[in-house]
């Protein structure tokens, strides 16, 4: 998380040093945010993991996160001068590797959890006053996602090397970003945290399963870094 924040701040500082975001810049797209609605798209990266709670004390499941990919659209509705409603549907591709340290067999010890989410976030954007060509903002809201790789309907479970998750997941989200106004477009780098509100694990058919028997709940947690163009 610290690396992402430092990268974000470094990028913003770099922009402020190159004239266009200096002391007295030429103001770009001065009336852009006065539109009732505007649209855009985003590309980005994600780093998702799991928060796991257990029924009894045990050696934790080790979660190895990988870098995933985000792509989607942005619809922005202006509510007031400083508050907007934003809908950002997209596609989220990610993979998490679960290591079960108590399992001896190396094949059974690893479970690769590949997920492709169709993602529907509903957010409020709280902006500060624009200064030249820069406007910081915060976002907060709720989202739901359909996991196309959930295996929820599969009769096989971990005993047949099939990890199962719920199809639908709900999240709450918190984030921050900066609107940067260029001559022909607005660029908005954003960092946000996503936190699942429901248990996503489907238990194995055997209640004493070595993979799921001791898990009380398993919830997605992670970070999105998106680059929006309006």
C-alpha cells in the first residue's frame, strides 16, 4: 500500500513541476465539470487477497496475491458543485494463490483461485475546490460483483481440485484521487480500497474438509489503482 501511495504522490508532484500545473497555469477545460453528465473510461491494476477468520486456532492459510487488470466505463452525474454520483461498471481479472501449510501433499497444498468479476460500483465523489488544473477528491460507496469463475454450481469440490466461491459479492469502497485537466481531456488517477461484506467461500461436501472445514468466513480485501480518462 505504501508503494502505491508514494507512486501516486510522485506522479502528482511531477505534474506540478512541468508548467501546466505551475503557479499561474492556463486553465484547461474550465467548464468541463459544469456538465450535468459526462462519461469516460478507465484502465488499471488490482491487488486482491482474502481476509480469513477461523473456527479454531490454526496455522493461517497463506494468501499469495498477484497483480490483476481492470477495465471499465465511467458515468458521472453532477449533484452539486462538490458532490457527484458515479457509476463505474467494469471487468476485474485477478488470481489469488492459497497455500495450506498443514497439508503435506504439494498438489493438495496449493489452490489457484482465478476470478473474473463483472463489477458494478455506485459511488459518491466528494471534490475539493479546483485550483488551476488540479482538483483532489475522495470517493465512497457500495458495489456488487458477479464472479464468472466462482465454480458455485460445480458438484466437485477441493477433493477434486475445484475451489468454489459464491457467484455474487458485495463490497464497500473508499478511495481518493486527483483530477488533472489537460487541453483536450481530463485525467484522473485513483487509488481505492475494496472490502467484501459477505462470506464468499462455498464449503466442501465433507464438513471436516482440510481446505474449508475450519474456515468461519473468507472475504475479499484489496486495492485498485485506476487511470481514468474523461
